[in-house]
C-alpha cells in the first residue's frame, strides 16, 4: 500500500460500529474518495465537534488500483462554523450542496475547478449576509452542474436550435423546459414530441434570472435578489434534470434535498 497526501471536504460519514467508520471525501485530485477510519483516528475535532464542514489535509493508504483506502493522519486547516445570524439556513444550504456533490461525484474523476468553487461557496455561506444566501446558493448550484456536464440549455430551442418565442398570453409559464432534452423547447418541437411527461413550464423572468446566475461569479450571484419561491422553482428544475440525466451514475436518492431546502427557507425566513 502506498501513502498519499491530499486535501478534501467530507461529504458523508458512516459509522458501521463502535470501532469502524467510513468517510467519503471530495478531493481535488481524485474526485470522490472513500476511506476507512480506524478507531483511534475517529473524526471528531476539538471539543468533540465533528469536522463536517471543514477543509482537511490528510494522508491515506491506498492499494495500487484500489478504490478505497485507510485514513492515516488528518488535520483541519479551515473550519466553517456557520455561527453568524441565520445559522440554520447556512447549515442547510451547505448540507444540501454537499449532499448534491455526494450524489454526483465519481471515484477517480478529478474535479479541481468544482472543488475550488465549493470551497469558495462554503466560505461565503459562512460569512455573507443571510439575505444573500439564496442567490449565492443558486449561483453555486448552476456553476457546479455546468462543470459536471448538466448545464441546462436556456438560450435557444434544445430540439431544433431555433429561437424561442415567449407566449405573452401566459406570462407565468410561457416557456417549456424539456427534462429529456435538457433545455427549452419551441412550440413546434414541443408539438412533435410524443409525450409531455417531462416538461416544466417556466416564465421568461425566471429564465432570464437563471441565465444571469449561470453567467455570474459567486460574488455576483450573491448580489442577485432571488426570492424563495424562485429558488424553489429553479431547484425543482435542477433536481428533475439531475434525476433524469445522472441516472447512469446513481439516482439522486431520496430527494430530501428539496424538502431540506424548503425547511431551510422557512427557518431562514423566520
Ligand atoms: Zn425547436
């Protein structure tokens, strides 16, 4: 077994017994990494706090060609405590982001850009004004899914490439997003589609806000006002898209993601 050094963020922890623990990490150089933790190295930081939201430096043993190894040493180098006003909202947005990554990342698939933006997101979620959390979170999610190959096509028709005409008679849902095609579809393409099971209606206003968020840095996204109902509509589209297209990887499990988000939104609103 060879020893390696890396850094990473814990995505999930599973305790199999008193003495056996497995952690799943997001590392910049290997993507998803699963490590077994021996009792003496149990992952609790100072004062017994679990090191869930932290950037860790660690060394580990991995067999040549192996997919999981053993944790050797671990040191938190940056900890996100989410202690500012709006703590529950901060925690839930951060948890939702890690849960999403845990479902989308693959073993031995390096994602350095996605890793860096996740660190930036966690830093900002720890520090910015709580009213900016929805814009920050939406901007982060669009960035991550784009980096991982699930960017929704909101520019033209995903069927024929033509322009999309907005139905002004239906300002609330003048546009149709096809989950199967991963983008908006024009009227002609929509009529030519055999079923409409995977269509989500959206307004022109929501489309332009989503496009705006996709083209923004995290700092810019955090300044875009996003209402809680807009955020829910966006995440409904995103989660439907991921559920359908990441099927070959691993279905996004219970989708308590959205439910969690709604709870966060309530906590954050009140
Ligand atoms: Zn079309």
